[in-house]
C-alpha cells in the first residue's frame, strides 16, 4: 500500500520514537497529541503564561522534521542556566506564537512549516485539560502529580478531565480518514489515557473503519503498572475507549542484555510480562517481535525538569511490523 493514511495517538517519547520511522513509510502521517501534560518546562509555561501544553507537540514536530539537523537541534535545545534554565526553545516558540496570534494551532502550523515536517501534528483537543485520577478514595489532579502517585498493584483508577475537553475537529477528521490507527507506547495513565478519554475520541474510533494497533510498552512503571502483562495494557486501553476496539497488539520478545537490565534497575523499571495463554485467547491478534533497541541513549544534562526512560523501542523493527500489517 503506497502512502497509507496513518494516525498515531499518544505523546512524548513513545510517539517521538515511532514517528521518526513512520515518516519513511508514508507522507500521510498525522500525530494526534495528548494535551494534558503539565510537567517540566511545559507545566511552568502553562502556569505562568496560561498557554496550552507545547512539550509533546514539539517532540512530534521534531520527529517528523526534514529540516537541517541544526534547526531540529534548536527546537530541542534547553537553556542550561539563568531564568530560562531547563526550558526548551521549541516550547517557548510555540507559546510565543500562541500568545501573539491567540491560536495554538497557528503556532503548531508555523513551527511545522519552519521544520518542514512530513505529515501533520495536531492537538487531540484545543480545550484546557487538567487530568483527574481517583483511586482508593484518593483524588489527585494534574498529569505530573498523577505520574508521581503510587498505585497498589493492578489498581484500575478512574480518570477524567476537570473541565470537559472535546476532540478537535481536525483530529476527528484524521481518525475518520485513517487506514490504520496506532496507539503509541507511553505512560498508561498519564499519557495515553488522557488522549483517549477526551470527549469524542472513543466515538471517532468506533466509527472508523481503520484497524487499530497498540504498540505495547517495553517496561512497567514502578508507580502505576507493577507486574502488568501485555494483555493488562490492552485491557486498560479498551476500558477507556470500548471493548474489543484493538485489532492488533505488538509486543516485545527480545531479551535485554545484562547491561540493559542494569539500566532497567536504575530506572526502577522491569520488563512487561508476556502471558502467552492470555494472548492466545485474546480477541486481538498479538504479534511478538524483537522491538527493543540496544543502542545507547544519553540523557540531556539540561533536561532538569523531568526524568526520561533510557529504554527505547527499535522503531525500525516496529514500523516493519506495521508495514507488514498494511500489506
């Protein structure tokens, strides 16, 4: 299939990693980005300027960019000191255009033109999103606070948005027109769910004729998904959209090296469990592969606001598997 229409839902590192390879597969790629982020540089800009969260949008723009490396580096550059310490230039650019024009979409469009992106990057909603989680009679508000909240093993929290957020018209159109929809790997309750619970997203997915593919996480998060297996992630995603909504789930079968296992331990993360019995009886088709990247990843010393995992998917292998599905 030449230039298939693909919509990818997510935000953050998971989307960034896959988009860099997906743009080689098709020119018709649309990244639909979670807008609940309130951590790091993004959170500071939201609090101080009242803007929509630029961080995950910026990452997706850079991932799809065909501009010279120097320009891509500029949008990811973080100020090392001073008043702007830890802030990304790209975040400040998007916020500045939003304030200047009164339109976040204008900022995204302008940045996309400067970065010469393949495809489109769209906020999944243009409403102000404040994520709320309720679990064990405790209510926590804010994506970053939720990310840091410890949940007992296999707790299924209730998630909502403080003020109802509606799917953006262009995001709804991208889902409707897609031939395949990919849910990227990411923090289950702080990154993926906030995109899926936006009013209208589940309905758009239900109406779409596209196949829905979930690229399962590589590791479990110590706060939220301790001892989760692949089918647990799939079950939770469908709890937020609709039963039997997933058609395919891609999961990693590659065994980490001893060095990589040490990295897991440093991050207090452990590989997602694979329960073949549960996968064989699942309604979706589970496809295993060697999806773990063994390339060393350096942490940005200026990324002071937020911790990022050192564990990454082998995006080339994942996109090859997606390409096979399209065939």
